[in-house]
C-alpha cells in the first residue's frame, strides 16, 4: 500500500540512523575519555567497584607517604643510636686506660669522659625528625608511648575499613628520660649495680676512692672517676666498666630493634607500591576502553551512518513516486 500519510520505509530508516548515531556517540565518548565505563549509567556495578578501589588507592598513597615519614624517623633514631654506641665504646676505652693510673692521670681522663658523656646527650637530643625523638624523651609517668607508623589501609569483605601500624617500642630503646616519674629511666641515665650492671630503681651512690661495695650503683650518664680532689679506686673503675658494658649490650639490642623496624617499613612500602599498581590494573580491566576495538568500531559506525543517511534519503524520495499516479 502506497500512502502519503505514513512513510514506513522512512520511519524504519530513521530509527536505524538514530541507533547508529547513538552507538557512534558512545564510541566517540570512549575514545575521547579512554573509558568504556566513565559514569554510573554505563555500568553501575563496574563503576561502583572502580570508584571504591580508586578511593582505596588514594588512601594507600597516603599510607605510602606515612611509611616514608616513619622510615625517616626510625633511620634518624638508628643514626643517633649508632653514633652513641661508638661513643660509649670510647668511654669504655677511657675507663680501661684509667685502671691503675695515678690520681692526676685519672683527673685528666675524667675531662675526656665528661666530654664523651656530653656528646652522648647531644646525639640523643639531636636524633629528632618531624618532632619525634625516640632516644631522648620526657615521660611524666608510666612508660614512654610507642611511635606508630601507619603501614596499611585495609578493607574487609563487608566493606569495613581499618588501619594497620608498625609500632616502635620507645620504652625499650630510649637512652635518656627526663620525666619526673617514669617507670624506668633510659639506657644511659638509669642506675645500675656496679657488681652486675643490672638496672635498679633505687640508687646507692658510691663513696669515691673507697673499695667498691656490692650495693654501689652508677649510671653511664653520671659516672665519674674523679670528683673534687678524690679519684675512684680501681675496684670502682672495674664496676664502672661492668655498668658501661651492660649499657652497651642494651644499646646494641635497641639498635637491632630499630634496624628490624626499618626493614619492616621498607618491605611494607614496597608491598604497598606493588599493591597500588595491582589495583590500578584491576580497575583498568573493568573500566578502560580497548582502543584497538573502539577505533575499528568507529570506522564501521561512520560507514553505517553514511549508509543510514543514504537509506533515509531514498525512503523520503519514494513519496515523490506517488505523484506519477496522478499524471495524465
């Protein structure tokens, strides 16, 4: 049936052309943005997953920065501890050299020991990074707070988020504690029994120049082989050497803990970087456009568009043939 009111062929050609143009617009959008899912209407599930994972990756980027900051704090403390170990070895050498010396020689050696003690305090006070000092603290009461380094941003299967940390136990590595009532002083300013080197909470000051007593206590920060006009006896110097050796062992253990913490932070930083790359790849698999596929599809759609325009033109022209029915 030929009708001048309804051109079925033209309607069909128009619908086909509109569909082609919509597909062409979608393909051009994918090519221009690089995404096949750039908004929720493209694929709500994939868009939601990608948005969440991108948010997690941004949080992990902050974690990576925190790990870098934490590594610097630990490295600073380790540098101070390493320098302090070298200095306390020098104190041990001075004590060894003073054993059996005359009082006059001990007086001169005491000047050197005092300079080394001041240097130890300077190392501890200077080991500060971004306001954090693990070697020289001031605990009002109780124990020194741990230094917490944010190491991971976690999301559970239910969507709940949590933070993991690498903790550095400052209480076990501090060299000095200037607080009023800490549970324990630092490695260098705590009192130790001269007989064993064990740390004690109650000091028992020795009588300089007398024979060493089993209850005599010393601290590395405050020991002296000469005071006023009196020199320490050789037995007292022997006890001082025991105290310094015990402190050196504690410092070596503390340096080991700092080294282990630094290693853990470095490993976690490497893992976080790899995890971020893995998430980026996963998100890309969900939402990135295949440019090879889209470029081929673009060319095909452009040809379809041209054919659709041509078909619509032919369909519109078919109405003109009805006029020939009324010509004489």
